[in-house]
C-alpha cells in the first residue's frame, strides 16, 4: 500500500525526512508542491489492512528543527496543534482527507505517545535541502534592523574559513568544506552542510571554547594551530556591524549547546588577537611557484580575457604547473578564486617595465597573508628585514598541513621571491612628524 495519499487537497507530496521506520515509514515529514512542510504520524491500520490512517500537521522549519534538537516533543506538537488533518490512504481507492476538530482529536486518531522519540542515528534525510548539519542565524543586535547582503557574505566567508581550518586533517588530501544549502527569505537563517559533520561539530565546539575563555586565548590558539587574524576577521565583522551570530545543530547529537557570538564585549578579545604573538597560516595561503615572471605572464593572459592552457605559457609544461602559478597569483591577490582578474592584477598589468612590476609585487608580498605571517614570526616590520634563508624554518613551524618535500618546495618559492624582490622594495617614511 502507498504511504503518501493521492488525489487530495494537498496535491502531490514528496518525502522530506523519515524519522521512524518500522516495516515502512511511521513518522516522517513531507513537502507539497508549494514547499510547505507537514509532519506526519502513523495512526494505525484499518479495514483488515485495506486502509491506513495518518495524522498530517502543518509545521514550520523552525518548529521541526526544535523537535529534532529535542527542545519539544512530538506528542506535544501534535496535541497542541489546531490544524490537524487525518489522511485515510486506501489500497485500491482515492485517499480521503478530513480536518480534525481540536475537541475531538483523541476520538479520531492515535497521537504519538508522550514518551515517543526518534533515534537520531536512523534519521533519513531524503530531500537535498534536508541534508544540512547546522543552522547559522545572522541578526542585528538592534530590533527592527537586518544586516545587508554584503555583511552576510563577509560573515559566511570568515566563518567558513575558520571552521574549515579547524576541520583540516593534515593526513588527508581532501580539503574540508562548509557550504550553505538553503536560506529563509529575509531572516538570514542559513542551513549549512559540511563534508564531514563529525569534524565540523568538533571545530564549532572548539570555536565556542576559544571565545568562552579569553584569558587562555593565546594558549588555545597555539594548541589548535589557528591563525589569530582569521578569528579576528570574523569578530571584527560582528563587532563593527553590531551583529549576533547563533549557531545551532540540526540534532542534539551534533552539538550540546548553541554557539552564540555577540558584539557585546568583543573589543577586548579583538585587541588581544591583534597583539597576539601566535603565528599560524594555512598551506593554501603559501605559494609554490618559483618564477615570478611566469606569474606576471599568467596574470596578463587573464587580464586580456584569454583562457589558461600550458601550451601558450612559456616554460610551463603541464596543467598542474598552471595550477601552481594561478595559486601563486591568488596568494598575492592578483587573481580571484574563480581565476577572474582582481583589481591588483589589473594594476600590475598597467606597469610597463619589469622593475615597476617587481616594485609592485614587493608590496604585494609584504601585504600578503604569508608575507605578514613571515614578518610576524621573524619579528620584523617589512620584507627588507626578512632573511631568505629562514623560509624553510618558518614554513615548518607555522604553515599547517605541509610535510616532507612539500615544505622544501614552498620554502624554495618564498626564498626565491624574497631574494629577488628585496632589492625592489620601496622604503616608506615611517618617521612621525611632530607639530610645532
């Protein structure tokens, strides 16, 4: 017998999630053609198995989330609803839908028992949009205001970078990911999926622990090997725009308590992060391409709108080498992640001589993530004070996720770049002028 009804006022339904399955689904959620959600519970078989009755209850995503986190019970949800409908599904006839009057609910259907609960391990997410792990709510502290789309994008980018860094396994070649799956219009409540929900859970708990113990911030940053500037980026956005971030899990199994980041009292933590002596940087921020002239050539090709193929690039013999050089250009901020030209890349292409290009690149190295990390680790304030011979030690101590020959190759790139560009670094006047 079919589980879902046919030819009723609800139209065509499709499974969203299944919560209890014993000889077929017994408790589940469905969506109609307008994406409205219904929670469904089996109310028994009748007429010798020729008819099965089901209780249908309209439900919001928020309420469904609360049930899965065990913030309320299934029995309570059905018992308190005033919009129940009983579906009679027949084996050889059209289904029948009847509205249940609240005063007559116990006479017409069997509600879930008061102690009814679901086994999270048996939860089946059927619809693609149901396969999420965490809910991130981005809100303004001031009532009646909502953050604009640019702020939301900045929060997502900064948050994802931190969680992916904390998720990273140095023994795995696969880069972890956190990605938005869906969002509720106007609310900035986003459903986030992950490549590994167990590792993501640990990463989010670590983030919460970092912020809950500001006195141990430096020690915990070292233990986690997390770049303090990445955390500062996120907190800066929250503080500047007076936001409150609330991160909740899909189920109580994933995260015991929600993680809340609010602009209140963030400033002391931000200042502590800015002055932190901890130095860590992710490997995807460090280049592996020795020849800066080829980096320039690749940026010029993209500036002209041409596609990148190794056959048209002098001295590049494979697509893998192309990837190394495009990655190097991204590390310098010359290309965007999608390989479109960045404003800095256009500025480089407008330089007519190699000397001018090297001068420009010296500035880009000094302001890059890897350049800043190297200077911070070395205790200097510009690349002129860096010693090229320290590149391997810097990478071995401060760059996450690199081992063996990879350390040497990245170190050789930094050493080669610095040896060339130090002579083209433009000196800045740092003398403080005192008014008479």
